[in-house]
C-alpha cells in the first residue's frame, strides 16, 4: 500500500466538485450557554478553496462552475464527503449541493 501525503494544495476537484473549508461551529448559544462537542451542529457555511473544471455537457463543451476560490458559501447539511487535513475540516461537494454565496 502506498502512503499519500495529503495537503490542501494537492487536492484538485474533478468535474463539478467544490472543495470547501468548513467554518468553525458555534461554541456557545446566543444566550451565552457553552455547548459541548456532542451538542454542536454540523456547520453549513465555509470558504471555497478549490473548484473543478466543470461538468461536460452533451455537446462536448464544459459547463463552468458558478462559485470561485475565496467565495463564502452555504451548502447542504449532509452533502459531500468530509475530509480532515491536519486540524482543519473540509468537505468535497458537487456544485448542486452549494445553495448560496454569502456576502
């Protein structure tokens, strides 16, 4: 078995996939109550760190992806594949799982 060193710069999404750095989850409620790790919800917001070239259309052309590196996005709660690199959490989703960009 070959050992692979994984870093953010080595991950290049294929097709219409988007690689997102997951935002930190809330440590406490708006009322000031500290949340234990078991009570924290999975974040749905993150920053795009890499995008694929887009999917192929039936006519052989590429359909470009609407988001770009650096965009803050909202994505589906249970979408994609969770990836941990070092201490940072990332998620790899398809473009259709990206719901909105945040300003």
